[in-house]
C-alpha cells in the first residue's frame, strides 16, 4: 500500500498544479490584457514542456530510479512556483510563461515515473481501475485548485471579469491589476515551499522497485518505435489531452465571454464531472466492461456533447436545473454545463489508453512511457487550434473541433490497440 499511497499523493499534486491553469488563464487574460489565443499560450507553455522534456527526463529516470526522479521532479516544480513571484512583481507575460514551462518540466519527470509504476503494481487487466483511483485524486485536486485560487487570489475582487476590468478608468484599472497580480505571491510561495519540503520527505522514503524486463523476450531486437499499439496510443493521448484541456481550461474563457461571474472557478465543474466519470469507470472495469470498450463509449459521449454545446442555449439553465438545481450549487447556462459534462466523457480515456499502449513492451516500457508522456503536448497545441478557430468563427462553433479527438479515441478503442508488429 505504501507505494500506492505515495503515487496517490503525486497524482493529487499533478491535478492541483495542472488544473490551476483553468483559473490562471482567465486571470492572466485580465492582468496581461490578452486575447483568447494569447491567453491559451499559458496552457501551451505548460504542456509543451512534456514534449520538449519527456525523453531527457526518461534518461534521468533511467540513471536515478523512481525515487530520486520523483525528488528531482518535485524540486523542479517547486522552482517553477517560486518563479511566479518575479512574474507577479513585474507583470511580464513572458516570465509567467517561463514559470509555467518550468513547472511543466518538473511534472514531466514526475509523470514519467508515476504512470508506468502504477501500471506495474498489479495485473494489467485491472490497470485502468488503479489509474482511475489515481485519477479520482487527480481530479479532486482539480476541483479544489480553481476554488482555492479564487478564494486566495480573488477574495477581494468578487465578480471580476475581463469586461468589468476593461470598463474601469485607466489609472484605477492599473491599480486593480497590480493588486490582483500581487495576490499571486503568497499562494505560489507557499506552494513552492511545500513542494520542496515534500521532496525532502520523499528522499527519506524507501520505494520498492519493479522489473520492467519481466516477461520480456531477451532476443527482441525491435525498437520502441516499432510497436504500433504504442505509437497510436501516443497519438490518441495527444488528441485526448488536447480535448481534456480544452474542456477544462476554456470553460472559464467561454463563461467570461458570456459575462458570468467567478469564471476562475468554472473549471471545478469540469473536474467534478471527471470525478463522477472515474467512479463510473471503477464500478464497471473490468467486471462488466473491458478497457478498450470504455474508450469507444467515452468517444460516443464526447461526440454527442460536442455537438450539443454548439446547439445549446447560452441563456437557459434547464440542463443544470435538472442535474443540480435542487442543491445550493450555482447553475450554469446549458452551453457551459455541457462543456463541464465533457469531463464524464474524458475521465476514463487516460486510464484505459496507458495499459493498452504499454502492453507487451517489456524492456521498452520506460521509453514507451516517455513517448506517451510526449503525447501530453496535445494540451499545448490543440487549445491553440481551438483559440484560433474561436477567433476566426466564434468560441461556441470552435467546440466542433473536439470531434476530431473523440473520433480518433473511438478508433483506437475499436482497432488501434490491437495492432502489433508483424513477425519477419
């Protein structure tokens, strides 16, 4: 249980830091006066680190092992947190982007270690269920992160949005923006300090090892690039992470365009939907539904919701009234509600692709893991494509772009995971 608990803590950290972006994007759109495309560079700088750093981090992991790799990764994320202090002081957008890249690089090392590790801590048939448990922790952190950001950074700026700031006189607007930026300093300092302390704790903990060569063919002369189930798995992850980030990080921008209040907290709705999706996955995998079937079902739900967003109302709250209107949770317009519900479609895709893509890799597992981590670059590139389409058409029509990702995910669940190299 100890390694599972440790990896669970790491997945919580992954989620908290990753889904802070959903609150940070509309916040920095105000502070740095950005359009939609520019604001999504915040996500780009974070996720592109996974592509740039994945292979170097896998080499580090091969030299250091899991434990030291985790220690170094936590330390690097802590350094990225500290970089938000000069970024907030100067309000220079490039410094914010560099801080985001540094945090993404640290998470690359952590993810490269944690994901294959949890796959190998039990039977491959139930790997998706184990990753789903990690995903629940990850997305619970994703629910908390925007709420914590809103409470700590924007407590004295209730109802703030881009339109309300733009309406202020120039001098008052400058003072307001400076005060908002300064409110970033203490939370990010505390987060950086906590991560460095956790790195010290991890350095003292004993971590069991796993054998990546177990069951491997010692005469296997292939390279990691000759495993089609892995290559297509990485491509599917690229599109999956893209649609996941679009659902989680653009909901605040879309809500802001509609003039909604507290838009920095809207990502919490998407994360709550993902948590629900994980619980559904845990209930049915592998007892009732196989991992590849979950991918197909997720793709179908994603396609239906993507089309529904475009056809839905920006004023009526009928869907939210039915789903949670009986509670004290604020309701949302139908279009925003359907964006949040994409979390259900997205929840089980990551847990299902990992074991299917890593199957039969043997000694290539570490390199295969790094390749899959590189697929996270979809979170950097595809939101920018969405942002560009939103500028060319409108933010609502641009959500049709999600169809490309869900169709590919469905194909991988039907056929792509079965592909194997042909014997010569």
